[in-house]
C-alpha cells in the first residue's frame, strides 16, 4: 500500500459527504463513511485469510472496495476489484425498462466512492469496469484468492458467473451471499425464488441451493457457515417495495433494515 496523499480532515470530510456510500469504510483521521452496509462485523464471521502475503487477489463486485482494501491490508501483492459502471451492462429483465437518472447516478457513485477511499488510503488496488461473465485468464490473468459477495442475486446466470470466477482462480474462493431464511427452513431441497419483474434482482436461494450453485459451477465446498445477519450501515434505507419486487410486507422490510440481510458463506476450491 502506498502512502496516502496529505489532505486535511476537513477536506476528506467534504469529499466523503459529497458521495453516496455503499460500504462503511474506515479512512484516515478517524473518518468512517456512512455506508448502506457495514461489513466490518462480517470480518469476524467469514474465514477471510489472516495473511494474503505474496498472493494475487480478486474482488468480484467491489463497489466501494471494502473487501479489496482488506485484501491489500492483509498483505496481498496485487488486488483487482471489478464492477460495472454502465447501467446498460446490468442484468435487466426483458423488456428492459428505461434507465432512470437514479440508476445512472448510483453507478457513477461506485467508482467515485472507490476513488475517494483509494486516494485517502494510499491504495494500489486496481479497479476495472468489467463484467464477471467476461473474466478469463486472457483478460485478467489468474488469482490465488478470490472473494465474491452479495452479487449473485443481481445476476441472471449465477452459475455461469461462478464458472467464470473458477476459470481464473487457482486457489480458493470465499463466497458470501444473501439467502432466504424462510425457504432454508421450509424447503427440504435446493430452492431459489425469482425476486423481480422489472429490476436487476434475480434469484434468492435457500442454503442448499447456494451450495448447489457452487457445485454445479465446478467448485468443491470445503466448509460452510450457518446463516447470519449482515449488518446495515449508517446510510441504510428500507429495501424497495414495488409491483415488480417481492420483498414481502412492510413489517418484513423494517425488520430487514434493523437486523440486516441473511447471508451465509461458503469456502470453495476448484474441483
């Protein structure tokens, strides 16, 4: 990690306040970004390697860069974070709706927040505008460790995405994803529900289906967690509830906002 450029606390606070943050990030001078999701408690739950010394690492769906910066902090030689900046490249259901200004500004905020944080931290993490489906040894090379978090629900083809990550990962993948607690309890077999009719929210699986995703994509499950709640951050808002998005009752939305979204992690290695 390079040394961070000198900037006053006031200057950094001004930059942080001007952006809409997805992750709660600890920046210099005691500043914490008001993210929608606070992933810091998740570091105590997921089996993130204590040391990544000498390893080349991949963060799929990096957003503001929380996991990518953590990889660098733990000694990774090089870190690549990928995400999409063009709303046309998202997995929209058909027929595709007109893309509004809110979606465009949200995607613009992804790279902007990352740049603010990387500059403040003096980070050498590379962020690339690239779809997970386009990962290949020719486009990005190979990695010793990869992280994939809270992204499968936005993908039309979650198994294809996990196959693409497998093609560039010679070490282990840590998958940390949203699951349905209700279906994990009530459904005996692998089950996934289609979430949306008009937004880039696709499948939400139960715990058994998440394992089947990984196995069908050519991964072996080394170990898996019990479901846990991923904490919301200071900038969290209630999940949307519209005619095309089936999040359930308003009470369920409020509980989700207060408690966090149910997740589970899988530690995987290529078969």
